[in-house]
């Protein structure tokens, strides 16, 4: 029998305050208290630099991995505002680095950022709270601002001096994740290379520079895609793809529900068909949607609908043959989307899926209409796609029948 606990009374209820809100429950913000959560903290800081670059403020982002497991992110944007905020009657550095749900992306009118990856006002503060130390150096308004934090506490306040960089502006953050918060802080090189390549793909023209310290020296790798997702899909497809890469783009305004505010979604996709390579990647406001959500549902619906319609209209199905599935298409599809919206409903802070109904509807129409036009204007390529999808379908069905026959014999 379980031993009785002390009384559960009014004094048993407590609230986490300050840095403890993150340090004692890092998984709530970062999705994990392990290495994955530590990695996500890096992406939170990168997100702010990416938002600046996308708005046209700087075209270079430098991320450095030091041997002592500390990390530095440097951008050449406008510089994070840290001085006195008359409206809030507080210093902005307190809001940005010491207050959860505070930031410059809540207005909803696009004054500061039309489309932002950083969204919830959590990343900078949460990363600072979860660090052994966190240093910020900011250049703006002709001044150089510096801040130092240790285990979530500011040490020494805000230091301000004349800039030593002329007219150049920007922000540099260096921190060391705290082993008291995360179970592992040794982020592998592969994580940085993967994330920075992905961000270069969806932020065309921006250079992402990774510096890795090895035996006191820095090894440097640059990523930059001048034409973004089109260049990336062409790279994935190689020279012997079934079709040439296609680029589609469109904008639309709508609502998730009649009584909800209207917002804008900007859609772009690069598409190619191949009998060698199959890759599907969705990005929204630069975040890689590992779990898809709305864009994945849209693609599944639209591609099946459009290709099935083409097969029926051109009598490609055999008599009584079953309809194709998305798996039959996916096996020969290279699809990369890069979409943005002024309002986004992410599944959670890790931003690996979105759930906006309007975005799903808009992308379904976007895919379907572009596929219909593409099939009309490119008859030879449409025939190749139809043939390959049917080969995939019939091969799948044959394999399924063989598996069932073997299962019957074994039973």
C-alpha cells in the first residue's frame, strides 16, 4: 500500500517565476530537455537573424560552433532594440531577454515584419534563461550595446558606448547551453550543416556561413541558393529526371473562419517528377515543417485529384482498375514548397507543423490549378508522369498481393 503523503492544501500550489519557468521545464518551450531541445534553442536565435535578412536587412548570417560547446549567431540586420521603451516603461532588453511572450511581432499589421519565423516572443528569452552564460552585442543608432547574463540573471545591466563599426548595424549573440537544463549540449556539426542548408534554400540570395572550431582553428562552410527552391529541386533531380523543374507562385487572402481576421498567404512551389529520386519538403515562414500539417494535406488532396482526373480523361486506367493513391505519386515526386503567411497557427513552439484551414484550402487550389494547366501545356511530360504513376501503382498492388499470398500460406 502506498505511503500517505503530507496534506495537500492551499500552500501546496506554487508558480514558477523568472528563469525557473524555462530552466525547470525546458521541454515546454524547446520540445525536449535533451539534445533536440538544445538544438532548437539555436534555431530560435537564428530565426531572428533570418527574419531580418528576409526583410532586406543584411544578406549574411554567421553561425559559429566553438570547441567549448558555446555557440554564436551574428547578423547584419537593424540590431535588436534594447534601449528605453516609453510605451512599456521598461528597457527593451528586459522585454526581449527576460520576458516570455514579448517581442516585435505581435502587431499583426506587418509594420516590423511582413512574414516572420520568430513569432511567439519566446526564443531569445528562453534561450537566455537556459544558458550557462549569454552575451549580447548589438549595434544600432550609432551605439554599441552589450549585455551579460549568467544562468538567467543579468549581470551588470546594459552597457552603452559609441559604435566601433561605423554605420554597420547588427546583432551578435554568444551563449553556452547549460547542462543543468539540458541533458546533452554537444550539438553535432551535421545539425548545423543541415539547418543552414535548408535555410539557404528558402531564403534565396542570403549567405549562411557556418564556422566550426577545430583545434583552435575555424573551418568555414557557406550555403547560398541564388534562385532558392528552384535551384534546390534541380540539384535533387539531377540531369535525368522525368520532367523539368517547374516553379509556381501565387498570393491569396482569406480567413480560417468567417469571424476571424483576414490574412495573406504567399505560396511558392518547385515541382519535378523523377523515377530515381523522391523528396517532399514543406517550409512555412522559413520553418521546415517536418510533420507537415496543412501543406501536406493540401498536396495529398490536390495531386491525387489532378493526376486521377488526367488518367480518367485520357483513358489510362484499365477496366475496373482502382484509383491511384498519393503513395503512387510520392514515389516519383520531388516537391519543395516555400510559403509565408501574415498569421500562422503552428502546432507548437517547435514549429514542425501548421494547422491553418485557410492555408490548406488555398494550397489545395494552388496545386490543383497549376497541375491542370501544366498537363495541358506539357503533353509529353504529362504522359511520362501518368505512365510512371501507373507503374508505381501496379507494382505496389502486385507486391501487396504477393505479401497476402505468402501470409495465407504461412497460416
